[in-house]
C-alpha cells in the first residue's frame, strides 16, 4: 500500500514569506522547482529534495498551532484502501478521498487522517 514519502508540507504565512521560502530552498539549497499553482495566499509549489518533495503553501499563519510543517504525505497506489485501513484502526479521517488537480496537468487523489499521536497524515496518489 505505502510506497514511501511523497512530500512534506510547509505552510508559509502569506505570499511574501512564500516567496522567501521558495528563494531559500531553490537559490540557497539548490532544490529544483517541480511545479507551481495558484495566486496570492493560495499559491503553492512543489520542490524536489532528492527522493521526496517539499510542498510550500502560502496559506499558513504566524503562530499556527501545528507550526510551519503541516503534514506528512505518503505516496500510495490506492488512497481509498489506505483510508479504509486507517478507519478500521480507529483513526479519524478528516478529508475523504477526493480528486484534485495541481497546476494544470497534474491530477491526484488525496485523503487526510489524524494519526495516533495527533499528526496529520495525507495519502497522495498521482493519477
């Protein structure tokens, strides 16, 4: 079912901080820009970190109770099966499986649950 970590999500507090985060990870640390989408505080981007991605979102807020790292996303070949498994284990699902499209021609299927330590987990399937 799980195939590894797909991405780690970092929430920047607004578009200005989002741009500083992108500049730091791409310009200073050499991460490759894979894709971008949205505008203003709805901007998002995926950066290549080697064997995983860093998702940067502009819709965070200073003082977010979870901090700047929002969730861990596991790559899977079957989001629906992953959701059934975590529901059977008693973990709450707070975003049922849904189809999305990130930046044009990048269809995905995702779902979110809360893990046993209170962590947010995303199941991420590229279509």
